[in-house]
C-alpha cells in the first residue's frame, strides 16, 4: 500500500490531538504538515500548544517540533500534502469555505466538522454502514470542478452510540425512536481543568446537538439515487442531549418501535454478526468486532467500556422489552475516537484502499 502525505488542519485542538496520535506510524498515512489558526502559525507544535495537550496519552515524538502552518495557507499546504484531515473550531460558513478551498486545490478533505454534512453530494461515512455513499463523490467533483479534490465527512459523535445498533435491525422496520444521550465533556473540546463547572454537575443543553442527532441518521440510512444521497424517512427520532461529568464516552438510552417486532434472540444475533467493509478489508483502525453486547445489568459503563477495540468498537447492554415502546437498550461509543478522529481515520483508510486519494 502506497503511503499518502497527510495534513492535519486544527492539529492543536482536542480532535486534532487525537489525529496526531492515531496517525503516528500509520501504515497508510504519514503526517507531513500541520495547521491551525494564525495564532499558532509559525510556532512548533509544542510551543503552539503551550500546555494545551488534552490527552492522557503522550504527545508523539514526530510532531513535537513540526512547524504549525496557517490553515488558510492552502497553497503552502498543497505542496506538502496528498490529503488533509480537518477539525477546526470556526463558524460553519467559514469551515465550508475553508474545506472547499482545499478540495478545489485538489486536496481531498476528510472532515470532522459539520459544515458540509447536509450536502447531498458529500458522503457522511460510518464505513461499516454506508461505504456505498462514496459514489456521490463523482457528483461533488463535478460541482467543485475538480479532478481529485473532494470532501468526505463523518457524522456527529452523538449518533454513533445508537445508529450502529439500529442499522442491523432495519430489516425489522423500526419506525419510531426516543433517544437520550449522556455526553462527555471532551465532546465540547474540554477537560475538567478547563471546565470546572462540570464537576458534580449535569447540563441539560448542548447547542445544536439534538437537531444533528435526529437528522444525521437519516442521511446515514439514505440511498444513493441519481448521484446524490436521498435521506431515509424512517424511523423518526426524537432526542434529548445532556452533558454529563464524564471525560470521554457518549452513552445513549434508546427506545424503539418496530413494524416487524424482532425477538430478543434476533436482535442479539443481528448485533453479534454485524460487520462491514472495514472488517472484511481488515483496515488498520477497524474494530475486530463492531458491536459488543454485555449481559451484565450494569454495563456498558463509560469509564470501563469506552476504550473497547481502541475506542473504535460500540457497546450495548440492558436490552429489554418496554411497556410503551417495543424494546429499550443502552449504547455507548467513544466520542473522540469512534465519534471523531478515529471515525475519520477509518473513513480515510477506506477511501485510501478504494483509490480515492490517487
Ligand atoms: P478545539 O479543541 O477547540 O480545537 C479547535 C481547533 O481549531 C484548534 O486547532 C484551533 O487552532 C483551530 N482554529 C481555531 N480558529 C481557527 C482559525 N481561525 N483558523 C484555523 N484554525 C482555527 O475543538 P475540537 O473539539 O477539536 O473540535 C474541532 C471540530 O471538530 C469542531 O467543529 C467540533 O464540532 C468537531 N467535533 C468535535 C468532537 C469532539 O468530541 N471534541 C467530535 C466530533 C466533531 P488554535 O489552537 O491555533 O486556536
């Protein structure tokens, strides 16, 4: 496999730091450029961070003395990269403009940002679920007027604790869901040191999160028609998204009604056997098992289960019949690994294997 030269835009942020670790000695990608805001540009990575390293893991050696570039210097980045990973904290319109600037400069972008998620010619990938959505890249290239430049995105972190669990049950025709998510503070790019108000506290509001949690699954479950993604209409989903005092890991409580109500054994069998292209292709960040079900009543727990398969697996538990809905259960995923940088790296691995960066 050819190694691609990769850039990280937003390398100094919470998600950018995860990219830095995940891409250390990666078999497909070598980080050759890093970029952030003009505030960080010209400094070494260590200088730019100035004590803002947020992970429990050590900072990789390769990146410490790399010079951070200005993310807006697309021409400079183009000299150094075959593709870029992007996770920047900017207003949506500016993110879209920045990502399209890279794509139009013929640099493919794999993004964590939400700015382009709603576009029907931008694939929003969970590679186990909808790798076929990469077909819309051709349509996008026509719109952008590019030969190899395009944008691919990953969905919001919150949906990754329930969309993987519902997907293998779609054959039973779920039509109505209620989901409450209990989301970690790293989802806001924060640690407890930076957000002490979250200690011993719960905040019943995460701006924009409920809309994303209800809408984005419909695109993931959509079909490619005439070169674009046409969103699914069912199941309808209503959500509440709550910030809880947890460092990493988004947990979801899910209630669901089915037109063809499955048995408990059928649900467990569907979860147990669910695998996708990443597993078949043995991609470097593919979890060996996508969904792991725990029989214990007190699992999954964020602290002990979020790191399963390097934070790329999804866990489930407490599957039981409900008095109002058909079934209820709990899901859990790591928000900055499966839900952010890890999901983007897995998508990029899939795109690399399929030749999208050539
Ligand atoms: P963060 O920790 O606040 O990092 C923000 C990054 O954006 C930093 O590298 C920062 O660079 C850069 N930046 C700020 N202003 C910029 C500018 N004018 N030009 C270029 N770069 C600029 O945020 P984060 O948590 O990593 O999130 C980044 C993105 O990923 C957001 O869109 C977020 O919604 C999304 N996301 C986050 C998660 C999560 O779990 N945290 C999950 C999914 C998606 P400086 O250091 O130079 O300021």
